[in-house]
C-alpha cells in the first residue's frame, strides 16, 4: 500500500515538473534586440509611384514591375527544401547557413498569412512563425513583411488567400504577389495596380529593395525608388550594406517560386543585400525582393523551428529565441484558390474541376466570352442568352415573323396583315386598319397608316380606307354601316326640321273651340238666311195666284225728291206752307203687273 502511495506521489511530481517546463518554454520571448529596420520613422518613401516610374531606366518604359506565369507542376512534390552551408563568396572565408525552398505550384500551395491567423493584422497582433505555421498546417514557412516594432501593426500591402487585409495607400516599396490567374508579380505597384479587380491579387506582401530584375541586380535603382529617411541602423544604403540574417523571395525561369532564408547577426555574420542578390542570381533566380531580416529572419519546417534566430531570450534560459513577427509565407498542401472554386467547380488534388460552361484555374471565367453573343445577348454558363426579339446561337437573328419576346416563344396576335414587333409584340398595322391587333378598319372619312389621314372627297363622301381613293367600293360591312348611318342621319334631320317648323309656326289667336262656335254660328245664320229666302219665294208665288192683292201705288223716289224740292221753292213764292202738295200728288198712279192703268 505504501509502495502504491510513493508511486502516485512520484507521478504527481513528474506531472508538475512537466507543466513547469512547459510553462517555462511558452513564456520565453524574444527581446527584439537584433533590429534591422529600413526606415527610422514610418515606413517607405513619401514620393509617388510616378516618381518611381520617371526615375527608372528608359529600358523598362512605364512598367515598374515584372510579371511571369507561375509553374503548375501538379505531379511533383509540393516543394523541395534544401539546407545549405556555403561561402558567401566562392573561395571566401565567410560562410552562411540557410534554407532554400523551391515551390512547384505557387498558386495552389503558397499563402501570405496574417500573424496568428486571419484578423491578426487588424488586431496589431504579433506571433512567431512557428505559431502561425502550426495553426495553418504549413509544410514550410518563413517570415515575410515588415511591422511596427512598437505597436505591432503590419506594414505595407497585405492580401491573404484572396482577401485584401490592408493596402499601403500607394507607398512605394518592393512588392511580391500572386494574381488570380497564377501570375507572379515583383516590383513597384501603383495604388491602381494593387486594387485592380480584372485579375486581382490573391496573395500580396510588401518588402524593401528589389534585389533582381530580369536576372540583373537592381539594388542601385531601388535606392532611388525607395530611399526617403534614415532608419535605426543608419541610412537605407547602410541597411543594404550591413551583414545580417536575411529573408527573400523570388522565382526562376520556369516560374517556380524560390523562398530564401539565411541565419546571421547584424554586423557580425550573414549577408548584405548585394551578396544575397548575387547568390540568388547564381541559382538562376530571375526576379527577387528582400523581406524582413535581422532578428525576424525565421524558417520553419512542419511546424518546428529549423533556423537559428539572432534575438536574445527573456528570461535567458536559452541563448536565442524566435521573434514574434507579422506576416509569413506559408507553403502548404495543394489547395484550390479559392477553396470552393468560385462556386463553379470541385477541388480535386488542389485543382478546380470546373462545371460545364466554366473555365480557368479558379473556375471563375465563362467558356462563353464577349463578344460571342454580339450586342443582343449575354454569356452564361449555358451559352448565349438572347435579348427579347433575338435568337440563334450567337443572338444574331431576329425572331421569325409571327413570334416575339424572350426566346421568340410568344405568338403574335396581329390580323389583317399586321406585322408584330419582335421584342414587345406590338402590332404595326397596314394602311386602312388600326387597333391593338389591327382588327378594326379605319373609321369612315379616314385612311392610311394608323388611319391618320382624312379623306378629301366631294360632299364629304367616304374614301377607300387603304388608298384614300374617292372612287372606291366599300366592303359589305362598311356599306351596311353607311346605310344604317344614313338612315339614322335622315331620321334625325327630319325630326330636326319638324321641330324647327313647329318652333317657328305662328300660334293661333282663337282656340279650336272658339273657331267651332264661330263656324256653327255662321252655318246657323246661313241656314236662317236660306230659310228666309225660301219663305219670300213662297210668298211671291202666292201673290201671283191672288190678283186682288196685286194693286199698289208706285211713286218713284226721284220724283218724290224733285217734287219736294220744287214744292219748297213754290211755297216760298206763293206763300204756301211746306206741307203743300204738288198738283201731281193728286194723280194716283196705279202699277199693275200688266202695265200702268
């Protein structure tokens, strides 16, 4: 029982010792004492990209960077790493220890990573190369971009796996990047180059000093392009000339990416940048830029430190410690870029297998490319999609007559010879017809296209609805319409005339009843008069038959008047009165029907 207790106590002590050792290991940090900074204040020159362009040799024209297609040897190992111990100069006394890694397929196997993973730059985080590489599963990794040693901010341009982390706002330092199509880019970039989306960067990091350009040492030109202020170890020229640990990246003639790292101690051992450029040139590197060096220079294999850092440790339980840096270059197993193949393919062994209708390394380009569909269509994964009213493989043919719309699959409804607009289906009516489907003949009195012209016939007679001819025979329906219209018009005219006649007719002074009474009265009087005459006639007849009643005196009125006048005169003479009778008054004259007696 006692033996078991002793054993448990022993195991407990071992466990505590392991934890203590682990804590000690994890708490060792770099003292950042081997600083190799290119600028004393800030980072990068203050002049513009135009200054860099104007100051470079006319040999390069206006191009301030070099581009080269990357290799894509999928059948070979991802990368080959070589450890070398070689003299700095052939036959010289100074030797260097370092690593050179040749990457066969940079587009699918190399990434620029933020410190500690995504978001590290945004948090001004710093992490050792081991920590970042282990989290990302890197096969090989080395430090990359510069950072602010006080605040920890990442400096320069950073694009990680197609995600723009930050840009330098046009600061002119040497750049390394990989574009979406796999193109390797080295040199100086304008702000427009960095933000270009036609073929955007999927990886991008900033260095200082362009070492090799097209196989030639380019350091003197870099001094002109990047020199601005002094840095903590002296001028930019001193930064170039001092021996120290160095890190660089470049490519060879086949487009393979070359990662380069050597150990050293500032001003004691290592290489200056002239020596780095010549060393890389001897190994066939075409373009290369310098990355962060000094105590930042670190190389990691399979998550373990493989280089000998130059920074001292705190606490000093070990002589040297890895510095916490910013971005790193990570060589990892093949990955599709982007991982989802832009949503248009499947990732197989680091390569995108594109769906039908898509092409490109990232399956982000349509097989159908403008101007394949001409001005009347657009490209899709299934080919050309034509605008309404157009058809054909390349959208160059108008819809056949009688059809319109998208895909020309809608049927026109025009009648009477009307033509159909192939886009919207609107009917264009021939002369003499109108309406949405040209179903209506022009109204009487109008003719021509859209029935817009008025007939010019005598007496306002209708004309032919198509030609406008006045000597035309209308169709049966038009004749019936015209007949009904004429009949209706005549009825209306007669009714109007009657109303006008009655309106202007004089009103009678007597009523109809009064006229009837007058007529009756006159008829009665006429009847009475007739009756009187009949009576008189009857009396005359009775006198003829009764002779004793026929004698009567007849005295002519003129004689009476004459006798009166004469009697008056004689009376005045004779002194007789006015009533004296003439002598003739005594002579009676008797009138009989047979004569005077």
